[in-house]
C-alpha cells in the first residue's frame, strides 16, 4: 500500500486509480476526503497494488513527479500508530 501526498485538491479516487494503473495492477485507490467539505480532497490518498514489486516500481516513477499541477510525495504507507506520532505516555502517580 502506498501513501500518496501533495495531491491536487481536485483529485478524485478514480483519477488516482487511472494514473497509478499505468505502473502496475491497482487493487484499490482512495483519496481521503475532507469531513467538513465532502467534495474536497484533503490532499492525500492511498493506492494498493497487487504486488509489492508493482508498488515499488510506482514509487520510482511517481515520487517527486508533477501530476495535476502538484509534485507528488509517494512512499510505502505505514500502519497507523507507527512513525512520527505524538507522546502517549501514562500519567504519574498521586500523592498522599
């Protein structure tokens, strides 16, 4: 599964699927939409390829490449909770 960032706000899931299908068999393509304005993209999405080889090939052909007027950022997506997260530590004890 690839993370695709810096998408045009006009980009739809079908656009993403059509573009990335040029690099391999796409199983799924989704542009994440704004909750407050459902017709507007949040500027990123995900593409799932049938094989890891297709996904890696797509990265080499699309990362930092201009599409729909924007320079794409494409990399392997990480499961939620991994990577840059915030601090989720537990609170310290009480006094008595």
